[in-house]
C-alpha cells in the first residue's frame, strides 16, 4: 500500500470513528445534563447543548494511534493531545460551577446609550458585565433609559495564570521527548528550541480556544488547515509528517458532522486544547511548522486582535473579533463561512506559492 493510500485510509478510519464516538458521547453528556450556558446574548438559544465533546475527538485520535502504533510522530502527537485535553477537561468541569449571575439590560430609549464599554442602539441588550457597566446601570435605570430583561449565569473559570502554567508544562513534555528538530526555518536553535516549542504550544492552544466561539468555526478551520498541512507534507516528500495531520483532519471533520451550525454538541476546552496542542505538535515533529503557522493564520490574527483590545490599543465592543462581527450585524452563518473561506484561500495560496514560485 502506498503512502497516499495509507493516509487516505487513516483519514477515513479516524473520520468514521470520531462520528461514532461523538454520537455516543453526545448522548451520555446530554443524559448527564453536561450542557453549555452561553454568556453572549445572541447565543442564548444554544443553552442546553452538550459540551466537552472533545472527549469524542480524543477517542478518535487514540484509536488511530492504537492502529498505527509504529508511527512515532502520530503516537507522540496523540499523547500531547491527551495531555492537553485533560487540562481542558479540568477547566470544563470547573465551568459547571456558577460563579455569579449578571443582569441583562435593554436600551428602551430612542437614542443610543453607553453602558460600560458598549454602545447600545435602541432595542439592543447586553450583559452588565464590567465594573463600569455596573456603576452606570443605576443612573440609566433612574433615567428610564434601560430595563432589566433577565439574568445570565456566568460559569467559573480557571485563572489565566494556571492555564498558562499547565500549557508550559505540556510544552516541556513535548520538548523533553527530543523528537523536535532544533533547526527552525533553517536556523539552528540549539537549546533555545525549548522556549520556541513552549511558545508554540501556548500560542496554538489559545488560538484554537479563542476561535471556538461559534458552531463549527474551530472544527472547520482545523479541518481545512490540517488537510492542507497533510497535502503540503505529501508534495514536499514528507509522508511521515502527513500522518498526524491526516488524523487531525479526520477528527475535526468527524466532529464537525455534529458540530456544524446549528451544533448539537460543543467541543469545549477539552477539544480546543487538544486540537491546538496536537496541531502545533504535528507541525514541530514533521518539521513543517512554517506552513502550519500560515495555515492557522485566522485564529492567530484573532488572538493578536484580542491582545490589542486587552492592551487598550484598539477597542472592540465585544471580544473576540468574531463576536464583534456578530454584534455589528453579520450573521453567525456568514461569519463561519467567511472564516472558513479565508482559511482555505490562505492555504491554497501557500501551497501554490511553494509549487510554482519557490
């Protein structure tokens, strides 16, 4: 059997296995009432959708690693995925506990009003989430400009410091294997490859985690990016690098069967952490990190925009960027198609550039 045939068989196996596992994991989570409680007002209709669906993705990847246990890169990638998925699972479990309940206010005046960092048009509503918004609320209520329309439970989240620390540990795990080449973009990094790997793990996990805010958005982008990395690996004569990406493609596409709009299951941090770590691990182990980063451009740009917002360099009405687009009137479906399309265009352009120019 040729390398290409093996890759196609691996992708099909992982795709079908992930569909199977997602179906049963979704049923178990729903029966146990492990469901999502969106804090974005426009997404309230998704309340009750099973979350932590990343467990099914991990099972699909683990099966592929068991079948192709002699593929070192694949086994290491899946081990990192399992480690990261466990960290994400802990965060998801923590999120089942309600931290606070925030009021939802609607502008009932005839003019736009400012509450916190948001400007609400007549008839628009938003959570009273920030300290400034809470301090603005009493005056707006007294002036008859807003009314309270409901309350939104806010889940407990782990501290950012603890999450980053756990991601650093995962990066150390990967670096400790000694399987990552110390040469990056033609430069010998030596021992400095360790911080590069750690930074890569942190960046990839948070990029995928941040983009996972709409139905099928992260799963679709990872399907396109992973498939493109597999194709790039094949055309550059690097079939070993293609195997983990074939599995990531199958896992993402299989989960997307149930996660596309309107989603019947959400991957949660369990899935986004696993996908982010697995993707960059496959890039490092296959020595195609430069292409992997290009293919993941949209999530990376989203993180940069959010960091600029948090640093007060720019101001977003809602974070992250895709929620701002939704807030500005672009439908969720259109945003998903837009992000998928841009990712596909970037990947195709990168492959063609390599083929015909470089």
